């Protein structure tokens, strides 16, 4: 019985990155032998055990053989005679198939260290094409390691395209798609995830609402980059620079879905795209089972991002409507999420990446001035029920108007 540290822990250590999770593979053991040593079995499809003291995962060495469609269609063999090399061979990429013995010795039968040095994401064997989830995983790794200069090997990208063309991605569950997407959105370069999926044809299968944005023009006056798909990736890149909030990053990538359904005869204008995007966001979120708070923020950003950009032109009542609609008076953090998403849209344009977003500052001022209205004097004046609510809103609008007047006087 031999124990090896495997996967991401070895890879990230060799890259000089922080190691978060430790996963181990056990060679030459049986489930009974693991239990006798105090390990707790938790695996459903194959034996995975938790260490009795550290709680870290230990899996028996195993092989997998394709027996059906999708990422669950495998027969698993975890007998005690499975070798470490056999276990490593079933993994996706060479850089994820390096093991470290307890004495520190590295076992690297598929030249993962060489690919780490050359910054290449390369599949181990043709068996890569048996698991459609690997298309998403490679796209995610491409996003995670993009800042280090990693690229996907052409032959690996070809296999990802083949997997897509064979219809295997249609067997992925919504939960798995969302898990990989969420992880990708948390990387330093999340736009690369969607760009890779588009390159291998997977974006059209998994996110057709996003995929259809490429080739749709915007007015050059406002969008020097012109193409809506290109703009969307620039917006996501900006969002990743401005915040670690995955909810905001998700809103950034779907904020312009409405432009995908603008009739061609109206191009490059997209009147009404803000509301047109709402049903598409709902459709996408429910298909991949995105959390409700992600969907809600994305909808409000779609509806009101142009309002935010036009802050210096809006009437006090309209600004109040925006603040109320996005839920700022109920949850202040929502306002900041909304502003960062809109600022990302504003800066996600060619040549405007560093331009200050003064509209966001003005919206914050309007909110701060209007958020706390003392209801007691209004109650003493006889307001109650719906009438009291209307009086509070009038006072909020009055305070917003005062902010705007001060802003104009200062110009």
C-alpha cells in the first residue's frame, strides 16, 4: 500500500502557486484495508475515503472504461492491482497527472513537468475524448493559467472540437455546467473560458445566447470595437479586474444578450435591447441552474445599465426608480454590485478601458442622500399606509434633485 499526492496540489506547487486542496491516491489497497485504518468511505461511484485526522481525500487507484454517453458513462475498476501509472493515465491533462511519493519523489510518466515548463495544456491519451466534462475543464484551466502564458495544444483543441461535434456535451448536467462556469468566472481571466468554448464550438451548445453575439455590430461612435461578442469579453475582463464578486462577473457577461435578437434591419442600433435581454437571461439561468441572486442582478444590470451611463441626463424621479428597482434601498451591497457591472460595461470598449466612471459616483451620491428618510414627521402629519410610502418616495426624489442641482452648480 503506497500513498501519493496527486493532481492540482503537485501542479500548483511546481508552478509556485498557493496549494489549497490536497488529494491523494492509494495504490495496492482495498476498501476494507482503508476502513481498518480508520478511513471513512464517502465515494458513491468509486471508493473515496476521508483521513481520520486531516479529513483530506484519499482515493483508491482506479481505471475507467467508456460504457455509455456523457461524463457518467464509465465502468470503474479499483482493484488492488491497479498501478499508479494506470491511474494517472485516466486523468485529463499531463500537468494534472504528476504524482508525488511520500518521500518527495515525483512520478511523471506523461511528461507533465515538460508541459509545465512550456506552458502547454495537453491531453494524456485519446481517452480524453470520452469525457465531455473535460471540454469545460480545459477551458477553465486556460482561463486560470492565461496570465502565466499557458495555451492549449492544437491536438487537444481538436479533440475538444470532436467531442462537441459528436453531441457529447448535450449529456452534461446543468449542475456540472454551472460548477465549471462558476469556477471559471472566479479565475483571473474568465473571458478566456468563453473564448475557448467558442473556438471549439461548445459555446453554441452550452451558451447559445452568448455565442450569437459575435458578428453583431454596435455603433462605432460608442463602441470602437464594434463587434458585440468582442465587447462582451472586454466587459467581462474589466469586471474581473474590478471585483472578485462572481455575481457581478456573471452579470457582466450576460448584460447585452438582448442585442442578439435585434432584427438585422435595425443594426447597428439596438433600441430596447435592455428589456429584450431579460427573457434570455432567465432562459440561460434556468437551463444551467444559476442561483437566483445571480439571475436577479443580471436582469437589473440588463434593464438599467444604459440608465446608469446616462446619469447626468436623468430626471430625479428616474434615478429614484433605478435605485428602487435594483433593490438598493433594501440591500445597499446590491447598488455597489450594479455600479461595478455598469462601470465594467463602460470601460469594456476599445480605448476607453481607463476612463473614470463619474456616473457611478453620482449614483452613489443620490443613494446616500435619499436612503434614510425619517418617517416619523410624515406620520405625525397624518400619512399612513400607501400614502406614507408615497410621501417617503417624494422626499427621496426631492433629495436626489438637490444632489443633481449641486452637481450642476459645481460645473
